[in-house]
C-alpha cells in the first residue's frame, strides 16, 4: 500500500542547511498497523508530512498504491498531534467532521450518514451539536479521529495524536485506534515518541535512528491480536519487546553505529 524509497529531506534557510532525514526506506502493507518510534527530534513528523504529501522530499519518493505522492493523496487522512489547532472552534462538531467531505462532492444525505457513523464509532454520537471547546481534550481528539474516518481513507497517518492527553485518556484512545483498525481494515502509520505505546498498538514497529534519520530496525510485534491495557502490558513478551526497542533508541542517542535495517534478530522469546 505504502512504499517509501530513499527518502531524504533537507531544510535550507537563513544561510543554514539542516538534513532532517537522510535515507529512509520501508513499506507498509495494505491493512497493516505500523508504528514509527525514535529519539526525540529524529524527524518523525517530517517523515510523516512527506508521506502525506504535505512536504516535498529533497530526494527519494513515496508511492501510495503504486502512485507517486506529489501532494496530499485523495485516499489519505491525517490526524495531527494538536487537536486544538486542527479543529475549527467556531464550527460545531458535526460541521468539523463534515468539512472534508464537501471536497469529495458527496450529497448532503451521504455526508450526514458518514458523519453520524464516524461520531458513533468514536463514542460521540450525541456530540454533533457541541462546539469543540465545550469538550475535553480527549473528546476533541476523538472528533479529529472521526473526521479522518468519515473521509473513508485507505491510509490513516497519525502524528503523535495522544501526546497532549492524560494517561487514562491515552489508554482509551489507544484501544479505540486498535478497535477501529480491526473493524475497518484501514492501513495505519502511527508516529509516537512513546515506546510502550508503539509496542502496544503496532503489528510492526519501525525504529528510527537519531537525526539525520535512517531506519535502524523493523521489529515484528508477536503479541496476540486481542490486546488490553491490563493483561498485555504485564505480559513478559511485552516487557521483552519494549526493552529491546528502548535499548535500540538509547544506542541511537549515544551515536552507536546502526546496522542495516532488517538485519537485526528479534528479541528472543
């Protein structure tokens, strides 16, 4: 579904040249939920914006379903970290969710049907008439997720979407995302700085190096498909996986030499 090849991004301005992403290559299969994790400032958001067509790469390319990404692809939806800036405070919840659907040329009845279904899917069936500022932070992020779902995307890009909410809300939203992913079969690329979240959510975790960024490791998460916040997080295998990812990120911070992506043996069972 998603193919990233030799992606490089260099920022230039004010006489300075900063290489944010050096050489990133990986794929995401149709219907897969993949988490990207790496040291702070390693270029995770830059990568995701290039994948979503919001930034043009300096070199390399991104293809979605075989087509080169040279702008926001029609089959992609983006959930940003700062829900307070991605929702329009003067528009009611239903109108916020409906807004991108108008670009698709859908009739009024179909748009309302999609909005209602999306809000129900995120547990906000009765919130359509409220304004975003009348809702809690966690509920606002649910609105942002509902807006993405209503668009009926093939690929959902999520940029640290739970970083600004409290721990309990975060756990609820993590379970919401896994549930929606399983129900709808959407391909999800989820960027996070939280190692535990990456292991809990993902079917695969891509570990990035420090900036300028390369893929340090791609780790299959061999946890059960059915997961919950209590039993999964205390399972010995969960601890092994998160420790392995943590060790790789710490090595990246120390500037340890990275091995070619895909050559690492998974942590032993």
